[in-house]
């Protein structure tokens, strides 16, 4: 199911959600609250999120030779955006950041269905 199937607004380009004509801001707020309430059951659905910093292909014999300290060359350059997958689907690109001695990811680009 795509976002088009759900009739959701496209927020990737910074377009704002506009209220339908002939509605007041209070009615628009009530509409947003109803949409949020309708989506509430999916808020707790677990999803798998992967941040892929790069890929490589090696032969099994080379894989078996790896040891601590071995270096694998990946298909990305330093500073290049990483891919962010949700349930095995590319949804964004981002950068690796450090937060309190832990690695994190900042999303810098949302990928539309047609761009993936």
C-alpha cells in the first residue's frame, strides 16, 4: 500500500497541509485530530529500520580469512549519504551522527516511491 492509496498529503517537498475550502481553522484542527485518532492503532506496530553505510561483495574464501582489524572496502565514499530502509524499503538518505557516544542517523532526504 502506498501513501497515494491512503490519500495522504505529500510533505516531502515542504508543502503544507491545507484545509478544505469553506472550513474554519477549528474545523481543520478537528479534522487533523480525527485523522490522528484513526491512525493511532498503527503507532505501536513494530517496523524494522536499517541504516546501511555501504555494501561489498567478497568470495567466501576471503570472508573466512577475515579477523579482528580486517578492513572491508565498501561502495561508498567518506561523507556520502547512507541509505535508510524501513521494512526493507528505501525510504530516506541521511548522515551518521554521534549522540552521547552512540551512533545515530540524521535524515537529510526523504525518498518518494518513484525515486527508489
